[in-house]
C-alpha cells in the first residue's frame, strides 16, 4: 500500500469517526478509486451516503463491501436498512435473515457493535408485537435480543413489562430483579417492579421500591405519581399510566 493511500484511509477514518462526513467522503472515495479492495472503506462511504440521503449510492457501497467480505455483519445490516428505505422489502428481509442466521451460528464471533445493532432490531420487533397484543411473539424477540446482549437492562425491563401485561407476574419479577442487579442505578427497573408488586396486591413491597427510587432521585415523576396514587387509595394499573417506563 502506498504512503498516499495509507494517508487517505487514515485521515478519512479520523474524519468519519468524528462525524465530519463532508471531509471524510472525498478522502475515502479517492482511496477506493485507487484500490477498490477495502470493505470497511466502502462501508464508511455507505454510511456517509445514507446520512446524506443518497440511498442508491449507499446501497452500491454496502454491496461492494459485501462482495469483498460476505461475512461483514455491519455492512449487511446497513444494506438491509438501506434496502428497506428504498422500498426493497424482500431484499431487506433476505439480508436481515441471513445476518440473524449467521449470528446464531457464530454469535461468539460477533463484535459488540454488531451484537448491539442486532439486539436493538429484535427489540424493535418485540415492541411492535407487544403493541399489537402479540405477547408470545414479543417475548421471543426480546429473548433473542437479550441472548445477544444480556446486559442491556432497558431491554430486560421491557421484557418484564411484557410478562406483566401477559399476567405472568413471576416472570416479570424475575426479569426486573435481574435488571436491578445488573445496573442498580437504572431506576425504571425499580419503578416497574413496584407496579408488578402493586398488581399482585403486595402494596408494601411496591411502596418500598418507589421510595428507594426517590432516595436516588427525589424528583422522579413516576415514583412520585405512584406513591401519591397509593396514598389517595388508587394506585397504578399494570399496562397503564406509565406503560413502559424504560428511560431514566
């Protein structure tokens, strides 16, 4: 590799990582024009083109990356998203299905970025299924997501909420307690566990969870609301009020 080519790729990557796409694009484009054998450079160009709304150029760049390296998970995921943006839904599903199949066969080899992206795609499907009342399908998708990224506590809380809405309170408690242990400062786990306890008529335990939230965050609106409702003799209903409190 020539010194000039090395400089183009290095400087282009630096601008890319800094989200300076307007500066990165000409450098990376010149690099692949000189030597069209760098899958990661094509992938970076695809991301830049996609951000610019140049979906056809993005599609071609991601396809070039995959021709060079058919096992390039990130490029495949990016291509699936781009196909979807261009209305090529069958191709998008085909690519996505291939990535998922490969991830199950070789999940231990996936880099953290690819794992996270796949997990969030499964979680999006899980949320869509839950919104339609298809809880079994929702649970399946969230389990797929957590199989890839078991430490994603927000997804574990969402799974707990789905179990709650299904009436499977024991499973909900298990997931929410697990989330608390993984990240004790992730307050939505405590808030939602309180909702589950309240729905089981375990009011003292529910109040305990919400009071602990206020010890960490005295202005937490969810905990304040629920405690006020309990004091007034009402209380939260599972699946209502703050249906999916998963953000801090």
